[in-house]
């Protein structure tokens, strides 16, 4: 997860005392507001629950903070929460997920006990659910599964995403996947765009999963309607000949045959991004970027358009950077404020940093991480994670009151597909604890501090499994 605390709010408690609330953004969108003591209590709870070294938490102060000290605390808290966001074991912690869900609920006022939430299929058909705003994504998703009669063994292959869709052109833009630490109703309520909607779409990268899914009528239909939308929105470019063939198959409702044609096309199974800029192959190159098939793909938009593919297994690490001092060296610079940079094995013993400037940089990073997690899970066969049931922990509210929480969103959403990653998660967690301080030093060496501010460096554990065939 990519955490940030870009700003704060001032509140007055019931006793008339002022306090600072820290606005926490996750994967680029506002999630909740929390006090220092709430974050400190989270740190204490995680320290008790997890068998690993956690980052140092910013120390308490015994006197009122000056404006400078308040800003220093904000930056220190942001660095802390970014550090824990880089660890897959902490991200999967029941305590962290439960804290984020409760903090989101506490950050919103005037919620009714029951609300209506519309979930869309990629075809545009709508499922209206009467839900409690406190229901997290996992609960809502189970109700969608039940409504469309999706077999339990296929639950892992589909998830809820927030997208924007242009009704006139049909073009779509994915904002992010909904997580179990959030309420879909609350998240959607505070989205600013009128074209935003929550949709059910596939949630995997390896297109080999399609082989089994094409034999089930429900999953076949879900893949079919998604493929139609992606072709209509030009995510999957096609020739006139292929277009004619697909139109005939669509008229005859030959869904399986339609998908068997589409699955052979370039960019099937990829997520497409808006045009952006890259410093490769040369500075200020305008590109179309797509992620899929275990690669990051660039189509360079020049007089002679050409394609460059970067394998995820050859990325040593990557980082998200916020640009501070403007982007005069890029065209149309007002659109972009984020960079995704990755260190790539260009040739044997030759690493090079490559930078992409895009407002969608965080989503790109999340996609890379999800693809790598899927690759890592395939390295573990027949292993299962033991999930504790009924674990209790304490959530401190903003007013200082505490309540005992039993369980978390994760308990209700564990399935066999997720359970395979248990040994990998534990191994990576131990490795993260051992190298955490070294990683911080390394990241400082590669950041240009005159141009950028907060950053998040992600290590790629698939890189260490690279073989001669990848070189």
C-alpha cells in the first residue's frame, strides 16, 4: 500500500481543547483522519502482535508543538506509515486493516444505518444493494457474488474497482481496487467525479486462469463483457478484419469463440493508462503505458511509433516520487505531479533508472506489486496460512475512549487462493525487518532532493529469482 499524509486538520474536542488530525491517503486517495495518539496506539498494537522489528515511531512531546514542530511530526508520521506500507505482512495484519476501517468510519458524519449502493458490471448493468455503511469491501463483494451466482471457487478471480467512464466515448480509467480496510459506500460517497462508479472486474494477471473460467457460464459472461468494453475503449487495438470477425461473433452471442479470438490479441489482460512522459528511450518521450503479461509496456508516440517492454523480473526496485518544483522540462506539465521510477537490468551487470511522469503513477506501482505478488504465490505450492480466529485488540477513538475489537475484515475474506502466500509473506517480513534501515539509506542516495519530496521505495523480490534466460 502507498500511504501519505499530505496535510492536517485542526479539531476541537468535547472539552474545548484543540488537536491536530492527520489526513491519511492510501494509494493516492483520501481515506481517513487520525490523531497522533491513535497512530501511536496502532504502533503499540502491531508491536505486540507481530514478531518483527517495526520502524521507530515519532516520539511524544510534553509541551505544545510550534508550527515547525507540527510539520516535522507530520513528515515523521508519514515516513513511519510509508515504511509499514512497504511490508506485505503488516499490510495483511488484521490489526492494521481493522484500524483503517474503524478510522474511516470515525472520519465520516451523518451516516444512516442503511444505505443503497450501486455496483455495476462492465456491461453497465446495475446491482443495487441495501447495505450498512460500516460494511467493508469483502462483505459487499460476497453479496455481489451471491447476486450473480458466482461459484465460490472463482471468488478470488474478481474484485471491486473504482473507475471513471466517459459515457460518450466509452473510454474507461481505473482509479484503484477497493480493499477490505474500507467501506465501499464511504469511499464512493466522497469521490468527487460524477462519472465515477464501482464495478466488478477480473482480479488476476495470468491469462492462463481464463482456460478454466471459460467453461463456467457466469465467469465466461464476466470476461466476455469486460473484453467488449476494453476493445470499445481501445485498450486492445484491433484491425478492421478482426473487428468484423468479433462483431459477427457478438451478434451470434458466441461468447467463448469471441474470447478465444480476443485472448490472442496483444494487450489482452493488460491495464492501460493515459498518455504520459518517460525519460526512455530519450528525455521527454511521450508514451502510452500498459501493464500486463509480467511486463511494463511502452508505446513511444513519435513519428515512428515503436514499442518497448520491461519485464517485471528485471526490475530491482521502484519508487513513487512527488514532484515539487514544477515540470518545465515536460510538455503539458500541469497534468502531472507524480513520478514512477524503476531500476532496470538493461544488460548483464548494468542497471539503469527509468522514470515515468504520470498522475497515475501510484496505480502503476500498485499494479506492479500485485503482479509480483501473484508470481510469488506461484512459488509456494500446497502451503496454507494459519489464520487466528477471534483475536482481540483495542481501538482508540479520537475522543480518547477505547473499544475492544474482535477480528478484522481479513478473517471473513481468507480463501484458498490467498492462503498459498503465507510462507512467502513470513519470509519477506523477516527479510524486511533485517534490511529496513539499509533500504532507507539506499533510497536517499538515488533521490534528487532539489526536485522531489516524499517517496516510497519498493523492492522487487522476484528480481532475486532472475535466471540466465531473463538476461
